[in-house]
């Protein structure tokens, strides 16, 4: 293992320990972001370098030394800036138990989210992003109700997990299920204060479950998307049994070969490093400026605004082809390299970490006046925690979702006379 690879692994381990130690004490949203990034930018690529999948496309395009010479220090700078910036943020976080006083509001928030979830497909495309954000209010409402002293209302919290699972089975898309399960676990830990041993055991079970899911996901998705009309729960359970008890005996159905590839965002980043600047010149901040513009201006004022999915940037940065219906992000660290190169790319990752810290501390400073905001933090950071997402998606979601959430609070206080933490203490 090279020196830079070792630096990267150490940085990931530090983040992992920090994440575990903060569970049950705070909402370690930025630690989760750093951990997911480290697993996909550092650990996944190292596994691929050590034991190549030999896939014709999903492989590391540059040598390990070349890859880690940029990624490891860039990640280390990103981690250092973020962890230093939030080193004392626990003093800003109001007691999460304040949420128990908002059960009536929690029901309303939950119902608003359910309503928009039901009508989202019928709304015009221009309202699609707004509907997506508000539809996620159902999970914020469920989080608020989880802290209620009424056991009937707490069932909504667990019912939301069932909804996520059923929705994932129906559409054969499991990303939201995984992400929101992690978010819910953070709040569960805040309420019940589990021991470090319990947290470690829970995370181990979660990791094993995720590995099993990744093994069967492609086989399940292939059948569902090809018109499977049987019981999807039975199909899913059968594939799980094959994966766990038969060790993937149905090789034609199971897809264990690409598990490492799914963990490895590095193959895309390495393709960028292989393409730029040898065949394509550095973009000198082009997509960064586009991301900032897209986050500020709505689409009707910015008709050339990039669409979600990442196809355009993927082709531009990697030189590889991708289908128009295939979503594949180049990641912020890959975008940093493609725009600014190795040296300035490190600086950009530091600035990006600094921006996230400022944004995070701003939100937490608002919570003493309205502790309900805590339940909406996962919605605001839904895209930011994803290691594969590019800047235009992350920044656009951070800004627009924050506007929607704060407008919701303003509107309910102004027109419905909702009273939040600051009002109740007066």
C-alpha cells in the first residue's frame, strides 16, 4: 500500500470512529457524508486495485499511485476542514426531545408529504422538483411523531420504513430505502442512546444486509422491470434466501460480481483522470459556475440549466458513452479534478468543505428558535450526503430545499399561527 493510500485509509477510519461516537449524541449528517465519500472514493478503489473485477468498463483507468496522489490528500483536506469546523457544534444543538411537543404539527407535516406523494406524478414538470421536496415531508413528519409520547403516533415512524420497503420492492429502486433508513437510525439513536457496542452491532448487521441487497438487486430488478407479475415480496425473499443460505448458487440470477464496483465511485474518477488533460483540457471552473447559476436561478430564467442525471457531465469528463436514461454522477471530487487539476482541485475541496460547515452551522443556529427544523435536516442534505452526486445537483438541492422548508415554516407561522420553540418559551 502506497503512502497516500495509507493516508486515505487513516482518514476514512477517523471519520468512521467519529460517526459512531456521535450517534446517539447529535445528528452526524456531515460525518455520514464524509464516511460515504471515503468508502466510495478510497476503500472501494483500493479493493478494486487489490482484487480487480475485470469488468470491461467498470475498472480503474489509472494506476493506484496516480489515483491516490490526488484523491487521498483531497479527501484528507475535505475531512480536516469539515471536522475542524464542526468540532464544537454540539453546543449549538437544542435537545431533540423538544420534538415531542410538536405532535399535532407532525401529523400535519406527514399528511402534507403524503398528499404531494400521491399527486406528484400528475403535476407539470416545472413543479416536479418542488413536489419531490414536499413529498419527503412525510418522513420529517414521521421523525417528529417518533418523539411523541403517544405510542400510536410513533407507529407512523415505523410505518414509514415499511412504506419505503414496499415502494422499493414495487419500483426495484432501493436507494431511498437505504438512505432514509440511515437517517431514521440517527434519530432512533438520539432517542434511545444505545451503547457503542449496540451501535457497532447494528452497523455490522446493516452492512451485511446491504451486502446481501447489493448481491440480489440486479437479479430482482431484471425480473421486475421485465414485467414480473407475481408476488414481489416472495421474489425478493427467495433471492435473499439464495444469497444467504445457498451462497449465490443461482449464479445466473445473482449478481455478486459487481458488488465492489457499486462501492467504487473511483472507477469514474479514474476515468476522468485518464481523460483530462490528455484528451480534454481542464474546464477551469465551467461546471462550477454552471452549478452556482443553476442553484440561484429557476429553470424558466435559466432555460439552459442542466437536467438531473449527470449524463452530460459524465460524457464530457470521462469520454465514455452513457445512455440518456442512465443516471451516473461524476462526484464533486471528480469534478474538482476535471475543472482545476490536482493542485487547485485540493483547494476547491477545502472550500467546498468550508461552505458545507458554514451552511450546517447556520441551520443549527436556527434550531433553538424552531427545533422542528431538526426533522427537516435529512431532506435538506438528501443529495449532499451522496458521494457520487455532482455539484449542480447537490448545490441546487441544498438551496432549493432550504427555501421550500423555510417558506413552509414562515407560511404556517404567518397564516396558521403555528407556534415554534421561541414562541413557546415566551
